[in-house]
């Protein structure tokens, strides 16, 4: 899944906790710049298609850490 508009203060652990609340989260890759700062988007792998669909349904448009996050299927 692609997750956009993430707070720059969010961590991989924060995201694992959030996505685990709707299904089994496999991994989180928070995209960072050359200095290691969070760039505001990430890729999340859920264990099943059903868990991924549930994450999109429940978390897309949700306010989290002061930002309205976007959750959708990744293009890659």
C-alpha cells in the first residue's frame, strides 16, 4: 500500500501499530531523504489482500498525528 501525507514526526513503529489495528502488518518502509528525514510517505505491506483492503477502507482519509493520511494500492 502507498501511504501519503504522513506527519514528519511519524516512525515505522508508529505505522506498524496503526496498520496492525486493522490487520496483520508485514512491513513498513518509510521513505527518507539523504539526511534520514521522513519524506511524508511510506509503503506498507499487509499479510493478506483482505487486510490491505481493510486498511484502505478504514484508514484512508483518517486524521493521524495531525495529518489526514491517504492510503491506497501502490502503483508498483
